C-alpha cells in the first residue's frame, strides 16, 4: 500500500485568538494556513524538509489550486485535527485531500468535520519558477509503503 492509498496524516492544531474573527470563530482563510502546516509536517514526517528541497534539488512545491468547503465553525480553544492525504500523483504535481476536524471531547465520540479541501501543489524550479517534473527521489518517498502495512 502506498502513502497515497494509506491512512491520512493528522496534525493537531489549537485555535488561538489570532485565528478568530470578530465573531469569535476561525476566520475562513486560516483553514488554508492550517492545511499548509499539516502538509509541511506530513512532508517533514516523511523526511522531506522544504528548505532542503530548495538547497539540494533546486525546486519547491507551490500551491497551484485550492478548493475548500466550509461546513461548521471552529472556535477559540478548540482542538482540531488537520489531515493530509494524497489523492493524485502527477508528473509535476500532487493533489492532496485535506480536512479540519474538531477533536471529540470524550472517548467514544467521533471527530466532527468542519472544513474540507483539495489542494494541488506543483513542483517548480526555484530560480525560474517554471514547472518541472517532481524529482524521482521525492516521489519515491511519497509513494513508499506506509510503515506497518
């Protein structure tokens, strides 16, 4: 089973004052920040550090498309679980499915879906900002079998 087919990566995020709007709920654009953090930590967990990609391979991932659907609000002090799961691997891009879930308050309760999205990231040359194929060594790590499978 590849990472693309495995269980979604999950990253905890606590909602702080700076994340909320005048109504006391998470400002809609901040979900994109939460998604970015989860994708970055997912890559870091695979041993891929974004600064290292730039320095070693001369390339980086950039967001090329986002589709986000908001279902319920998150509020100050909520604990969220933000997920990242590879949907599609292309020659020069990845499409990542992401969710923000309100962590259940008690055992036995299900986490509640607050926001979901599809984020497409493309690989570009850092000097020219032109699209390039994702290096094989990066794809190999992303598509490697998940541990314990």
